C-alpha cells in the first residue's frame, strides 16, 4: 500500500470568532496545523484534520481562486473577459474567451486533477469513518462524514459541468492504478452527487458557533443541491430544495448590497457558502491561510495600484445590462483611469473614495468590484488581498432559483414574491428605480428572472452555465461577438495528460 498519498499540511480553522460587522479577530488568528499522514486509520481526531484540509483545497488556485477557475467559470460568458494586457495570458484568452480549447492545456489539467484530489481525500475520510467502530462515532465524527460527502459532491459538480462524463471514483485509492477507470455517464455522476448531498443534509448542523463561522451547514448542502437540480432543469426538485432553505428562516437579505462584498459583509445573514480567508503578521499574503482570489482580479497598475493581475473583468455588455439607476452596477464595476490626468476628472469609487490608475495598455474597461479590497488592510498586510473571503452561494441566488422553478411550474404568484425580495433589497428604499415585476405571463416572467440572475449574480461564476442550461448559449455568445462558440464548447476536452496516463481507458470527449 502506498503511504502518505495526501501528505500535506492541514491548516486549522482560520476564521474563529469573526463577528459579523467587526473583523479585528479575523486578523489576529495564528495559523494552526500539523503534518497529517493520510493513513491514520480512523485514529480519533484524524477525520477533522483531513476535513479541514478539504476546506483549504476548496479555496485553491485551480478550483476557486486563480486564473484557472476564473477562466473556466467566468471568461466563457459574454459578461466577462480575461482583461489585463493583450500579451499577458494570450493563450488563456484564446482558450476561454475565443473557445480554442486545447486538450494539452495545463489549466484544464490542473482543474481536473485538483477537483479529483478533493474527491480522493473525501473518499479517504469516508473510508476511515466506515472502517471505524460505528458504536464509538461521535456527533463530531458524523458531521465530518457529512462534510466529506459535501466536498465530494462539490468537486463532482465542478467536473460534470466542465467535462460531462468523467470517471466515478467513490472509493479510497491506495494505488494509482485503482483510479484508472473509464468515464461514467452524466446521470451516474449526478446520482452520486444527489446521494452525497442527501447524506450531508442529514447530519450537517443548521448553524455553528462563532468559533466555526463559515463551516459547512445544512443550508450550504441544501442550496448546492438546488443548484445541481437547476443545472438539470429539474424544476420540482429545484423548487423543493430552494424553498427548504428559504423556509428555514436561517438566511435573509438584511445586509445592503453595497456591503455584501466588503469586509463588514463577510459571513453576513445572506452568506450560505463562503470560503474563509485571512492574513496576519506572520502570513500577510499566504495561500496557507488565504487565497489569491482578489490578487488575480486586482487592478493591474504600478506603485500603489499594483494590486494584481487584472484578470476576469466585466465587459461593456454586462455594464449595459443593468437597468437605469440600478445601484448594483456601481457595486459590480470598478472604474479606473489610465493616467493621473484622467483620474482627476473621474468620480471616485465607493466606499473607499479611490481612483485606481491602471497601466495604459490594459484592454479591459472595468475591474471586478466584487473582488475589490480595503486600502487600510492593504497598508496593514499587503496589496494582494489574501484575506478576502470567497462568496460561493448567497441567499439571493436561492431566492432566484425558487423564483425560476416556481415560474416553470406555473406558480407565477410565488415566483413574483421571491423575485421581488431580490429587487427590493437592490432598490434600497428608492422607489424611483427597479420597479416591481408584475407580469404573470410565463415567458415574460422567465425573461425577467433570467435578467435578475444576470445582474444580481454578475461575475459570480454562474452566467456561462445559465446560458448553457437555458439553451441560449450559442445565440447569446454569437451576438456578443464570440462567433467561434459551438455547442461542443459547453464541455472542455478531457486533459490529454490524463488520457495518456490511462493507457486508453479514458476516452476523449466528442469533437475534440
């Protein structure tokens, strides 16, 4: 048996004692961790160490925080583009902006491999717990089992959306050859996802105490389940799952939209799944306790404005999609100048009253304000923004899922109620903007809900997949000038490196 398959450092929980609107404690945490042998055979405490490693993996560069994740989840829509300067990552732009997919591309390989690494570690946790004396399992052990089920489902949801059919590995790997399996059908992958999320929902707590703010809950599992049903257009199951979350009373939209993506909005009552990141004196810009999510999307300038790579930028099409006066536009688009003279004539960005100055050869018109960092914290730690939490599922998403499902099921009255909750929060008491949608014509209400998802969840990894599941991807992307796009581009090619390693077991996706 191969020892130390997952011989990695397990970072302990870094978000202890975070108050909702005061965050001094977040930056006082010392990193906790120890070297974890991946073969501890169920020794007490080993589950939690491995599970906390899964949290760290989820905020990894390829899965959520880096240019690989941003390219796969975001660039492919009409609302985002690579950005930066033309020569920076030109191959990435060709791949994901222009759909010239290459199976040998390292980003495709790393996304595939890193998500499967989550699957393999989750399988290890589940195997350890299954082999333990079941009569001795504590409630904490059962929660760890639920967390492992969630992480496996999350990773497979990433994989099935990106690649379609992939190998189904639901057992612990001891030797590399054990993982060399042929592709399973999409239906089989979703069967595992459904089983995993059902298992997670059964044991994850509704809430955690302050020490574990941001840890997985029943609501996170149920909301993710709703998103998986949404991808399959299973309207009844989607409606049931999303309304379960709504009716739980655990979440609300009391946080103003302009606070949600600022530090004071971290883990707010809207947050359902949020990856915890931090910085401290010892680790001011470390992936061990934080991520490069903000850095990769930060303003590409010089001096004080060298905030990052300048990738994943909103397009003019997205800017034009907002209704007149919609406050969310200025909370999604970060405006900038290309010179001091130009900056002198522009309005500062809220809430920090800054006028960013980017390099004069950047190709984008805007930056993603949902990854915009606090200048006070930049001065304290670094300009990289490693402390910036990653919001993955928000309550407004759940409301819009419920609205969409209700409308498709013929319940327009309920759909309007859920839709209005999202628009009312965005309106912020200004009745001169964002009037309530009143139509009960299914097609018109469908368009209104689709519009709301576009602007409410802009730059949050949903748009491309929404276009695909609505079957309007070809038309929309062609109208946006992305004329190379074909239906085959809904799925990425499987990594050539993995096909080669499989000795013919793994078969490439059609048309590649």
